[in-house]
């Protein structure tokens, strides 16, 4: 009689409810990682490495970790395991698929990736501030659990499972993922080290430095949170003791809010929450979309951010807002294109947070940026990268741009300063802003009736 644990994220031992409860049963344990339905290329690379490290970690306690590449085959896998060792109980931390009846009857699910229990929310919120005030006043944060207490004698399964023993690996001729390796340390141990270092060296200045993308002022814990290598409950429990940590706790709350919206609107990835935005999509320039993706728009801060994303699989939060605003509100390209590109390129691509954030910037989600708020990339660059350090790091064409000049503004005022190997602006910012304001104003006023759906690549 054995315990089966199904995991899709939560690749950690500390504060892992499914593993903790399985360890308390003192029965043989089989852990199976089931691939998520939607996974981008960069996040798949992270997952492959995280799973490899997680297996090494579990092997130290003689715990078996298997892998199922497609949840559609869950019944076949269950029968395969059940034929070799009878499965008595199934635990999980939440799944993105339904279990067959014979599995569901012995299944218990836990919440592991949020601070507060979703069922404690008695109503739906559409604006973050009242959501965060309500949940903190009326709900108790879940306290983190300790590590599971493994017992080799009782928990080890002395059976070979060749059918599901192979972990996923990246494949392809170019090995493009190797470019990201120098930028990251993956796994639970690395996540705990990064969190500890952030609290010690950066947290005190976080409120001030978090917007300056020319400085390393953020935690960069998002990919670790994405795959559950660190518990958000642990982070909140440790940080919520001081008022000075309120800003960072609110960022964790924003993630909580994204999942609240996602639970109530599972079609968040494709369908605008504001119905006024569902039927109007102007035609757009494919070359503009390509220039945006490759970092060749002629706007330094936009291009640096997009090349940074391509090289490392990550982008600073303020830059995410900037490039998203530029795509939707200057190029008038449907936000779904940006959401898809981010989901494929980000190591922290989250099924709830990514589409939620894109709808927020596009103005069609809940608690969204007003349509008339259009980020100016020149001014934003001047404010948050005043010396052009970030731009020069990612745009080799501008490395030799005179330091006495304003790298964010002067090329637009004096075109002769623009290096020959750096592209001219693909649009005029002022005229594109005016076009967008008139377009979005008509949408909000419900004067635009056009049943064309967005053309997706």
C-alpha cells in the first residue's frame, strides 16, 4: 500500500503540503511530476533543470521521483503503478487537469502556492487595494510547514519504474538555452540562498530602488516562485513582521490578486475582461511586431529590454510595463501577441500573472492602467537609467554613444547622433500616442463597433 504524490509545481521540500502529509503516513511514497498543459520554451528549460536538481535532493532520502509528460495519460500511468504497488492514497498541491474517478476517490488536494486559502474569499474583487485590505483584515495567512520527515525504511520504494523514470530534457540543434545558464542558479537551495541574500542586502532599499532597472534592486525570485522552489507563505511569514517591508509584501499580494482574478476568469489568457475591448482590433503592421520582439524599434530602452529578455529569460518589472505599453498603445498590436511572446521567453512565465499583467497594461483587465496612461520610453529611460548604463549593456550599437549626451532623448532631437548601425524609430511617438488616445477613447465610449477578432500569428 503506497502513497502517490502528484506535483506540477512546488518543486521543494520545505512547506510542501503534499509531501509533508505523505511523509506522515509512513507508507511507501512515489512522487510523479506531471507536465503542465501550457509551458513556454524558457520556462521549460528552467523546469528541466529544476526537476533534475529536485530528483537529486529526493535521492538523498531514497524517495522516488517519476515524470509524466502528458496529463492525458494519467489513467494509464496510475494503472501501471497500481499493478506494481497498490496505491492507497493520492496527494497533490492542485492540478491543472481532472483526475479519473478511481483516482479522484482517493485523492486529497492542498494549496501550496498562495499566502491565503482561496476559499476564505467570500466575494470577488476587481480592484487590488480593496482586495488586499479585505484579505489581510479578514483572512489568516497560512503558516508554512516544516520539511517532511523522511524515513528510508517506510518511505522508500524498492521497485524500478522504467516506463516513467526519464525526466524531460531540452532538445534541438542550436542549444539556444545555454545563453541563459550563466544568469541563473536553479532549485530550492538556490532559491533559499537568493531570498536570504535579498533580505540581508536589498530589502531595506527596495521601495526606492525597485524601479531603477539600471540597478540590481529587485529580488529576482519570480522564477523560483513560479516553479514553487520557494514558498510564498514562507516569504510572507518572514517579511510581514515589519511595516518597512510593506512594499515588498504588497508585491506578493499583487501576485495573490492575479490568481484571484484567474480563478474567476480562467479564459484570462485570450479574452479581455472588459467586454468593450473584445470586438475591436485594428489591423497592425507585422514588421512592427517583429521589430518589437527582436529589440529593433529604434527606441533604446524598449530595444534593450527586449534583447535582455531574449538573452536571460527575464525582464525588470518596470520594463515589462514599458514594452507592453509600447506594443499595445503605440503600435496598436493586440496584447495577446505580447502575452504569447512573454510566455515563451520568460523563465518566470506564470499562467495567471502573465495574462493578468498584460490585460492590466492594455487597459482591458481589472484595476487596469487607464487607456490614456501611455508610458513615454524616452522619459522613463531618462528617469530610471539616467546614465544609460542599462541601455549600453544590452545595445552594443550604443556602447560608444557620448556619455555627455542624453542617450534616451538626444537621438530623437538630433537624428544625426543616431549610429548608422542602430535602427531609426519605427513610429513617431507623439503621433502614435494621439492615434491611440482617439482609438481607445472611442472604445471606452462604446462608439466602435467592429466584429473582427485579433489576428494572431
